[in-house]
C-alpha cells in the first residue's frame, strides 16, 4: 500500500468527485481513478458506490476514511517533529578529544564567542558515547586516516622543574641529567607515549615516581621539588605555576603535533565551516602568544 494512494483516497473521499479532485491535485482523471481502484483491489474492499454520474462513500469507505485521516495526521506530525529535531541537531557541533586538556574550555569559549548560535557537545575518545558518527571534529596528536587533517600547532615539550631544583639554572637539560631524577608523569596518554618513545630511542627507560591525571596536582608536586615533569609549551603553559622552571630538552628538542580532524562528508553540515574557522583563529591567537 502506498502513502500517495492513501492521500489520493482522502481527497476523493472528501469531494466524492474524481474529476474535481484530479484538477485539484494536478493529475489526470484516469490516473486518479486507477490509483483508487488499485488501492481497493490491494485491500479487497470497495470504498465507493458508483454509477455513471456519481460517486459516494459506502459504510466501509467512511470507516476507512475516518481511520486513515487520523493515521495521516499522525504521520504529518511525525514528519514535523523529525524536521524540528533535525534542525536542532544541525545547530549542535560535537568535539571529540583524546584526553582532557586545559585548552578545551578556552576553545569552547572562543567558539561560543564567534558562533553563539551553536550548541557545543563533547565526546571523549574511548568512552561508551564514543561513536564515529557522533562527532564533527576531533583533536588528535596524529593525522587520522580517511579524514581531513589540519595541523593546529607543533609545540615543544619542555622539562619542568621546581625553581628550587638543582636543574633550575639550566636553559637546556640533557637526557643524561634526568637519569637520576624522580619523574612525575600523567597516566597513559598520547603525550606520555611521545615522551617515553623519545627516551627509548636513547635507551633510557622512564620509571615515574608518581602518576596523576590532574594537572594541578602535577604542577604542585613539581613546584614542591618532589620530581620533574614534562609540559607542552603552548597547550599546557597557560596553567603553569610561577614556581616552576621550564627548560628545553636536549640534545634534541622534543615536539608533538596537534591536528584538527574531521570526515570530509561533514563539510556540508550547517555551521561546520564557521566552527572550524573559529577553532583555527583560536590556535592562531595561541601561537602568537608564545
């Protein structure tokens, strides 16, 4: 049974006149008559009493008209609701992140400032809500295959020590100088993997003295000279305490990259381009501060 046939039936049932209804619907009279006949044949029920000059709903037709009218009203209501929800979704942009970062609140604030009509949602990589089709942009430390990837920044990873540490007088601290130091690190993250891989290349195994996912705790322990840590110069430096000394890691500097990644198919989504440009402008501002 076709939905269009039901709409035709309702129109004919109201006028009880095929010719008049055909003109109203802008279709030919034979096509409309054929559609009604096919509906009756499919259901095995005749809805009209017919003679050469008139068409009249019979009892079966009146009952069918009443029920179908209510059903079509429900369908129309469902269509309106679906369009409304789709419009609301179009105003929602989801950002997916690998791990928490001090930059996330600032990025969201910047987006809301430039694109205030957008509702920002967050999805964290690895959690139950992490569905591929539920995010618009992802912040990643590596290009994601199949996505468009825009390099946001390439930042140096600095050695963080207390101002009371014996290492605080150095502008560059070599790997060899860190062998005997107590090291404070985050729980496993892409950043930690980059740091550990860098040390492995020099055949140095990092054994953290203390592990924390809270940056305030990390900075606090470093400032109290409990150990040394590693801090990205831009993405974490906004929260570094004054009692911490930052130095380059030598002999080779250590860097990490941050990308904005998204599926090419999402470029046509409403607000996609506006939010992307807002994010890019934020990182342009961030890099000029350093």
